[in-house]
C-alpha cells in the first residue's frame, strides 16, 4: 500500500505538520566533547530529515544529574543551547519542524557519568538490571551495569521540576517549535509512575495519582513556560525496557491521558512496548486512550506503511512516528509516497562515531544519480 493518509497535514499545537510521518527520538551519542554540545554534524543530520511532518530530537538531559549515556547532548548550558540553535536553524532552513525531547534518566546511569562521581538518583533505591554506555579509562565507550541509585528526597523534587522548566526556556531560545517531555522507557518520570520502581510513602508514591504527580508537575511547569500548544509528552504503557514494570500500567496510562487532555497538550506520543519484548497493545487499550485524549495521538513502534495507514483510518492515531526507518532513510516521506525500497540501517553505527551511519545514507535522488546506484546501503 502506498501512503495516503500519512501524507496529509495535521495541526500539532502551535505548528502544522505537512504530513503524519513523524521522526521518533533516536539516541545517537554524537554530541561534541567536552560539554555534550550539539555540533554542525548534528545539524546536518537533522536537516537531512526535515521532510518529516515533525522531527522529535534525540533526548537532551535537563541537568547534569540527568545524564545516563556517554556523549548525549544536554540542554542546561549556554554552549548546549547555542549548539541546539545550529540544529533548529538548519531544520527550519530546510523547511522542517522540530521538537526537543527533554530527559532525565534517573537510575539508568553510572557514577562516571554523574557530577563528582555521585550515585544516580531515582524515586527509590532500586537498582536496575540494565546497562548503559560509559567512557572507559582509555577514552572509548563501552557498556557497564547501571549503579545503585539513591532515593530523591521530597525536598529535591521542586529542583527537578525547575530543571525541566529551565530546559524548556532554553529550547525556545534555541529556536525549537515544541518540546517533548520524555516520561517513557524506564527513565526518571517513568520510574516515578511505575510500581516496580516507586516504593515511596510520601505524596509521590502509592496511588496512581501520587505516582503521576511528578510527571504532571513537570507538565504544568512546561505549560507555564512555553505553553500547552508547544508541549508534547511521550509515555510507554506496559513497557519493560530498562527493567521497568508497572502492575497498574493501564490505570496509569488512562489517568495520564485524561490529565493531558484536560491540559490541552499539543500531542501524546505512545512508545509501544513490543519492540523490546513487552506485550502488544490491544485494540481495546488503544481505544481507551482515544476516548480519554482528544488531541494529536501519535504511536511509535515498528510500523509499516500498511499498519500505519490502518491505525489512521480507524481514527485511533493522528500520526505515526518512525525511528530506525528515518535513521537510514533521510527522505522517508518521499519513499513512502512512491513505494520505493528502504535503506537498511547499520546497527554497528547506531551509537557514537561520526559521519558513517549518520549523515551518509543515500536519498532516492542520490541513488538514482549514482552509476550502478542502489537503494540500499551496505
């Protein structure tokens, strides 16, 4: 099936997306060092993909303590803000729209990535059975087990909320169209939301409403700073990535969707769990989200054109986000429009490195112009 509904425009808060093919956030670990600063290479990468209805950037840590992977960009310093302006200006010059994803990893970190080698933080002192990328003594990057976190004190939480708000202010100053709050995939806000990681007995633990409290405080802070029409959010109901679990996943997702709807957020982005071994979302669950959230509802998770078109036709989704297909196909909407074959992504170059596997994937025009050209990369 050729894309049809995917190629129609949709209003997303303060912007109009010319199509419903969104670029999902993809961690690439290519920020400039020292300082985790976006560079001209990052700007080139995003500008190449400006034909997406909306680009959601890789996640950017909102504070130094929020970092969990080596060489990921931040949005808490003047240099980082200036680096991100290179990115937004390049995307806009190419006719695109871009949201900056705001991130705090919580317990998915290692002491070598934390200020002064301190413990990572989390809602509770529960160690994740997970790994992350840290810098080895020789300067190379490698996998390490995450460290045991310490539980955040209740008095520290306003500072976390303030860091998100400050990051939103910097995102707007850097020229972004929207921000997306990362409340998915086992990171800090998801840790607060989930029963498996939140063992608190204060106002941020226990009931669904209490476990959602920090996420909603962050949402309200971003609305106050940049406006609901420029604020989106990503959640991952039933997710298992990064050793996350929630015995009340459906109740939490429905509560959050209702709260987001009441606040008029620009969009709600659902990261589906089955890409990493979690359960498939049921039709009934999707319908329940749609009943509770009436704004732009976006789904991401291994979609084909046919599956995407079906979900749009059913009125459940308003847009579909594509990750790895966009990684390897800068001109993904054009390929969908004409039914062209897709480049295969090179997994060896996903994380870290330079141009190879980042800005060197061919477009259809490049492939057609090459002698003996191919629509795939090796």
